[in-house]
C-alpha cells in the first residue's frame, strides 16, 4: 500500500520511560526519536509513517503522561542544589533546563509549569484525534510490565476511555529478565479485555502485536472508512499523491532503563492537597491555587499560571510563556491563535483545524516541491515560538529558559500554500554539550543526538532560517565595536553548515526586535551583521535579514517572511539553458580577461538545488582563486543569484 492511501493513525500513549520512543523507532524503521534512560525525554508530539509487516499507518509518539503527585512519589523531580549554578556569558547558552533554577525552590515551580504544559499540549492533541479522527485512530497504551500497575496507568486508562479511542494494551519490557507471569496478569485491573506482551528493544512479541492491530488498521485504511472520513464535515478531503513506500528497519535501538532524578520538596496539608513552591495541588494532579508571591527568577516571573477547562478529570495547570505566541483563555480551550492569524484565506488551514493538517498531511516524499523550512539557532532565541506563529497554533513547547526542545520535529501545514517546518533543538558549544569545560568530559547523549538531528534536518531542508537574538547582538554592539563578537562561533558554524557544506538558501531572522529601543538601532544591528558576514561567510553575505518579534508576529510579517522564503527557493531551484550560459560566458570573458593559456569552450548547468554550473575548456588548477571568485560573483550578479549558494566548476575537454 502506498503512503497516499494511508488513513490509519496510531498513537503511542503511556507514562514516561515505558519504551514509547523505542517502539516508535522500531515501527518507523530508523532511529528517528531520541531515546534516553532518563524519564521525560520526549516533550513534543512526533509523527512519521510506520509499518508492521503489511500494515501501513501514520504513527505518533507522544510525551509521557504522569501527573504531579505521582512524579513526587516516584522521585521524578530533580533535587535542588544538585547542579552547579553559574552566570552565563555572552555567546554561551547558559545553564540548561536542569540547571536554570538550581539552589532554589523556584526551579521546581518552573519545571512543573513546563511539564504541566507538556501534559496540556498532549491532551489537546488526543482530544483533537478523538473529536475529528476517531474512526481512523488507534491508541497503543504502553505500560512497563517489569514494574506492575501504578497510579499513572489508571489515570491514562481513564483518559483513553473518556476519549473513546480504540485501544490496545501493550505490555512492554516483557523479556525473560524483566517480568513474570504474575506481574503481567496484574494489568487486567486496567479494564482492557486483552493485552499484548512485547519487548520493543529486543523485537519480541511483534507477531502478537500485528494480529491485535491488523483488523483495526485494515478497516481504517479501507475504502469505506476513507469515504466515511471524507463525508465527515470536520475532516478535509485529502488529495492523493503518488505512492512512496516506507523504509525497512535498519537502525539499531538503544536501551531504556529506569533512572530516578532525585526528590522534590513538597508538603501534604491537612485538607489532602499538596503544596509545592507556590502551587497547591489536589490528589489527582489538578492545580487549585497558583500563588502570585512565589519568588521566581526574573525570567520566570513572567510565567502566567492558569488552568484550562476540560472534560477530563486529570486537568493540569499550564504555565504559559510570556514570549509565547499563545495565551490560553476560558473561551479558547483548544489553544488556537487569536482570530487575526486565521482570518485570511491564504493562511487558513484547509481542514478548518490547523492541527488536522499534520494528521492528514501526505507523505513528505510524495511532494518533492514542498517547501521544507528548518529553523536553527542557539538555545532560547525563539525558534519554537517562531514555528508556532508560522503554523497558526501552539504546536511546539516554549519556555523562557533554554533546553526545552530536544527532538527535531517536522510539522506540515496548509497555510501559505503548504509547507513543512522543522523545529530543532538549540545548538550549543562543544564544551556546553559535553556538560563540562573539561576536554575529556563525556558528551550528553541527548545533546549529541539533538545536534545530529539538527544537522540531518539542515541536509533535508529546502531553506534554513537562522534565528538570532536582536537584544543580545545590540548589547554586544554597545560593548564592543568589533564585528567578530556579534555572532558566536556556533552561529558561524551553522551558517557554514547550511550554505557552504549543504548548499541551502539561508534566511537570517532577527528575533526580539521589540526589545530594541528604536528602528535605528535595528538598522545598526543589521548593518553590523552584514559587516561580519562579509569577511567570515561570503556565501551568506547577501542573505536576507528579516527583523520581527515571534511572540507577537502579525499577519503581514508572517506573509513577508514566507514570500522571502519562496523567493529563495525559486532562485535556488532555477535552471538555465546552454545557450544562455554560453552567451553569458562570452560576455564575461570580454569583461574579465582570462589567463593567456585558458581557452573556454562552453558552459552548462550540471546541477540544481543548489545551482551548479560547469565551464568546459580549462581545468580548475589553471585558474587563480581570485579569477574563479570574480567569475562566480559576476555570474551571481547577472543572474540574480546573490542570495543563494552557487557552485562554479571548471573541466577540461
């Protein structure tokens, strides 16, 4: 079955560290999602096309759901005073999420606010599937067979029953060393008629999983179900693209283990509630009081603690980032953006719900002309906020401190004519990735894995957007007039990776311009960046620079950004005939006389995306680097290719 005929959606649900990402990688066929023994590794919903024997389906990996009292009892919260605290210098990403609020109780508030937001976004995604695609959605409820039933398993089971999604109970980690028959039998109290014991890491039990999924997935992919989906007013008619088959399982998987993160200070009051650093929680994890006099760090004082109404019992408190695109309200339970982002016909999603664009998106490989915008940059510069603004709803997790995004997640949208945007983790220096300034320090697997995914996203993109912090650059410009201090070494490495190594068109996004004093200061920052690129990155010295504020991105600013991206991709994908190029070569050699021994015959285009031109008649080593650079600059100027990378080659007959 081709991917264009796939309508079944399979969602992996469960508490943290039960093996959802391992099973996701196994069904996708490659190491697509980051896997780590520490709980809470996945923070954003990730999707890909999966296969199991002859079954084809759209697979979603969700963050682990575990509410506050359960995490406190199981020691999930990191202990305060366990990590060093230091002041970050300019160009350094500073302490990551695990270090941001160390040595104080404010850390617990910020961490719980972040995790509550993860739960809220995950629940909203599940509610969307339940309300708009229930007849073609299957939930795989994963539990840890080696630990038995815990309270969080009962809560997730209740959640899935309330959503009325077809559910298959999957007992993971059922190898010979992890679970016995008594532990496996104890999961019958969750209320599911049958269970499927597997070991996602070892690849065992997948025959039973296939037989449990086969009738449901085949029915969801049948023509009758497709017609029923199209008759539903909530679901758009999906155009069929050409078929593309999934890849086979080729990547080794890494083991997952249980690892406690320490203990958190929490007290149980006389009325059965748990007070926790300014938040008061009841026994089922719902927030009752959000204290406003909590002593937070300056960056965390802007967190607005609020609760979103829901029909689900296990409601949680969300902490909305002050720089985020979205602020939830009681009249907006689904978390969409204000109306000004969704009124235009050019930006409105096809299905009426922007999240359904991701669920109903065709195969990425089926549309080679689709724009793939990869957003890169240092931590905490606004990458996820910008991606949310372009999508039109809060899809990615945001927070006012670094280290939130881990996986490089690609999301499809029908806005602006259709595009795919990839949000990547913040790139940090090697010393920061290693977790220490020692040269022999072992790198963090999560950091190295996130960096590798970012490089892969750059290689598969059609355009890259490098997000820069305008406020930091303006401060550095005031402190020093040296242009080399304006861009960090990591930002310079990202520019070289995108333009010189991968040949991708680059867009420089100057974010947080609302923090600048005036427009003149913004122009000074842009001129300083141009000066820096002139000497250090010649391929990107003419790259467009767009100043904006992702937290309050207007419709005009978003449209201008996408017009610039489409212009770059159009130039990057252009083609020219041999006659045009040979005529230009004749005129260029009259303007710039070649060496006496160099005789040019003709010129053709030998590559696209990026444009590659080859001049026949003389080998490259017979021409000086200065003359080759002169011809390349003239070629880019005459054909209007100054904004995109271009390669010029020379070959003898």
